[in-house]
């Protein structure tokens, strides 16, 4: 079943048609990669999913409900989270505190710390945060300050901060950009573990083919604002249209 269904989406920036009749169908609990050369429209498409941009036409359905016109915080509330390119964590807080804050914010639908007043709730949330830190491999380090973490571990922490809000769909825009090979492999393992441990769907924009082919269940290839191919990874490698898009031949 498709959790996210995109039909005929267009988005124009002045004279440039950044999204040109985009269609995309993302199966629930799958990892769906979106690849394509620079400027293909990948980030623009993702910005339409999170409500940062409004398409000029077309439909975007999430669990059969339209996302069009919803503000970003509402889209987040219905179960769509985005992981940023540079991990955004609170450096002066511990790893555990970093995960407890979004858990509190999510429950209250507002970002404030008043719930710390209630000790039993704090206990629940702490347990929930610790469970998730276990699943991303950071439980042992939970009392360390976030400022002392490696970039790879910050990515793990950021994923934990997302997961504690129990998203149904997680969007990642080039999660391994600028990473060392070791951190990239680390991220691949992390995404695989999360996808196995949680009922969650991923849309991953990625330029690193190692990442794409080791993770994706399905791949959409974009070029010049258009999805030129959508298929199983085995059929993407060597596809003439894909070669053409990347090599311009
Ligand atoms: P990708 O993520 O695939 O590299 P983008 O979605 O960032 O591509 O960009 C697609 C095209 O739209 C590019 O030509 C880019 O310059 C243009 N573009 C993106 N965002 C804007 C914007 N806010 N205003 C004008 N042009 C934009
Ligand atoms: Mg981009």
C-alpha cells in the first residue's frame, strides 16, 4: 500500500520549471530513494512534502489525506519528519536530554519544558528515550554532552530525536553528504537497523550510489524536474535513461 502518493506535481520558480509533472508512489515500510543529478528537483520535491513549498498544481496524499496547504508543524504532527543535512542537536545538553525534549514537545504539541514538573511523566519519557537510544546504539553514552560527539554519532542522536516522535515517514536529504566512508557506512547500518526495528517508511535523497544500492527497496530517478524512471534497484543500474541523465549522453 502507498503511504505517500504524488501525482502530477508542478513547481515553478520564475521561468524555471523545477518540478515537471512529478509522480511518485512510496510503499509503506519501504526505503524509497530519490536520485538524480544536481538541480534535478529532488530537494524541491522534499520541500513540498514538508509544507515548506506549495506546488503550483498536482496532489500529494499521505495515508489518503492531502498534505497540500498544511503548515509544516501540522505535517509533522500527522507523522512526517525530516532529518537535516547537518545534524541539529542541543550541544549543551546530554544525549538523553536531547531525546527527551522532542518526546515532550511531541506529546504537548508545543515546545516548552513545563512537563518536567511532573515526575511520573518524566519517568515515562525517560524510559521511552532510553529505549530509542538503545536502538541507535547510544544508550551507554546517554549522560555525555552532545557537544563531545562525532558527526556520525550526532547523526544517530538526531535520528533518535526524530524516532521518539514516532514518525510514520522519515525524509532524509543527502544524509551522508560530506561524510567519511566510515561514517557513511555507519549511517547505512543505522538506517537499516531503524528500518528493521521500527514500522517506518523512508524517502532518502542521495547522491552516493553505494548508499542507494545498499538501502533502497525502490528508486525514483529525477532529471530536469521529471521522474524519468521508477523501479527496483536491480533495474536502475545500467538503465539507458539513467545513464543519459548522469552522463548527458
Ligand atoms: P536538487 O536537490 O535535485 O539538486 P533542487 O530541488 O535544489 O535540486 O533545485 C531544482 C532547481 O530549482 C535548480 O535549478 C535550482 O536552482 C532551482 N531552485 C531551487 N530552489 C529554488 C528557489 N527557492 N528559487 C529559485 N530557484 C530554485
Ligand atoms: Mg538537493
